[in-house]
């Protein structure tokens, strides 16, 4: 049975500016260098008429994995992640995400959206939402591994949110 991933965050930056960062090659390369782990790479990046799609490779050293995960994976973890983003007509942005862990019977899928909010004081901020699921096909351990992966994905999304805020602040 798959486990749900739900992540919601707000930013002081308007959705258009956050979106520009999320699909920017330099941003993606900088983010991978800082929090992408072992063998991190921007594998592919294609700009489209209404957005972008790209593939990332991220890594986690085996010694930082819980023992149950090391047993299934058998070494360092390599995560291949694909994202596609598009600008919608009404000024918000939608995306799809998929990730696989090399050598593990695991898949992560989800959808994303980004939009401007208007705070009571009139200050524009944006909201970023990820909704997805993790499925691990391992008898007896699948549920435990799914819980572990959901926790790690939540942590990664928080780390990426923090990185994005700092990256945008450095660029004004």
C-alpha cells in the first residue's frame, strides 16, 4: 500500500519568481551542489514553450541510511528524479514529479502547484504544494520503508524550500 506525501509551504517571493528559479539551470545546479548528495547531477534540461522538464540525479551515502534501507539497497542510494513544469493561463504553475531509487523496488510520483496568495495586509506571497505517493514493493518491509522514504522526502522538500529562499535572496 502506498504512503502519501503532502508538503505545503509559503514564500515571501511571488510565484512567478519562484517558478523562474525552479526551472533555472543555474539554480538546479547550485541546489544539487549544496544538497544533492553523492553523484548529484543535472542529467537533462529542456525548455518548452510553456515551461520546462528536467532530470536530476541525487545520492545518499549508505552510512547515512537506516539499516533496513541498507539491507534492501545494498550500498549508496542513487535517486533519479524527473520534473516537468508548465505555466498555466491563470497565472499559476503546475508540475509533475517522478523518482526512482536505483536497485530498489520503489517509486515516487506526485503533482505540484505554485500560486500567488494575497495576505490580509495585502502582501503577495506564494504557496507551493506537493502531493504524491511512495510505493515500495518489498514483502513485510514495504510499509516501513515507505514511511522512511516519506520522512526523507519531507526533509528534502524542506531543505529545498530553504535553499530556494536563500538563493532568491542572494539574487534580489
